[in-house]
C-alpha cells in the first residue's frame, strides 16, 4: 500500500460533475432533476440530456400511454422535488385509483385505496409526467 502524496487530487480539488443522461423519458428527466436538486452547485457542471425527439415534443403532455404512479413513485417525486412536485402530478395531471383489483386464478385480489404510507395509487398520461419533470429543470 502506498501513502498518498501531495500531488494526489483531493475531493475538494475535483472538477465539477458534468453528467450525460441518455433519454428524456421519465427516468432520464427524473435523474437530471435529482442531480440538479441534490448535488451542490459548485460540484455540478452542465447536465446534458440526449434525446432523439425535439424539445417541442417534450411539451406534448398528451404523448404516450398511461402512467401509473404508486405510493413509492409519489414518494420518489417528493424526494426529488418536494411535495409541490408530487402535487403537480396529483392535482393537475392524474387521478387517484379507487377500488382496484387484480384478477388472479384464485379470484380477485383487492388492492387497498391507500397504502401504509397514506398515499394513493395514481394514474395519468405519461406525457404529462414527462412535461412536469422537464418544466422543473433549470435551463
């Protein structure tokens, strides 16, 4: 084992992170937003999101199929952008699912309306969730 020398860079001397994210879907935009909100400004350079579609396409909140966001997804939205971000999804773009059942060979399995987190299962447009995340990003 070799001892560190003074020429070794310390974590404080490191250049800012400049992440490149492939895809501006929900996962890519959520990742970009989480980085933007959690990494100190002096440690974060330019976040680049590569997407084959145009920026205007990302504003189409009717794009895609349905998106189901359960209690853990709502908690993830809260962790990324606070309660306001989760409320933008719940209040403007989605509906709470009530009375859901999964049909199994043994009969229906009823899903409770609220989980032990007190949060519902929600359903809305995939494009609407993508637009909310895009709009939250700086620049």
